[in-house]
C-alpha cells in the first residue's frame, strides 16, 4: 500500500510522516534530538536531517 500524498514520509528509515513531525512540534518538541526521542525520526541513515530541521523552523 502506498503512502498518501497529503502526508509524505519525512524519515524513510523510521517511516515518520510530516504530520507526525508537526504534531511533535505542536507538543513542544523544538529540536532534532527531541524528534528522535518522540518519533524515532533520524535514527537510521540520517538523510532526513535537513527536512526535519526545515519542518521545525516552520
């Protein structure tokens, strides 16, 4: 089954979506280490780092 286009994957390794990152941000997460702890994002290859930083900066 493919991922819905309205909620793209940001972290492929941990299968973390953009919506999950934004929800974590709304819950008080302010940095990538916090996202790692809250969502598991950026715990694999690391290719998502810049995307995560961009989402946190919104």
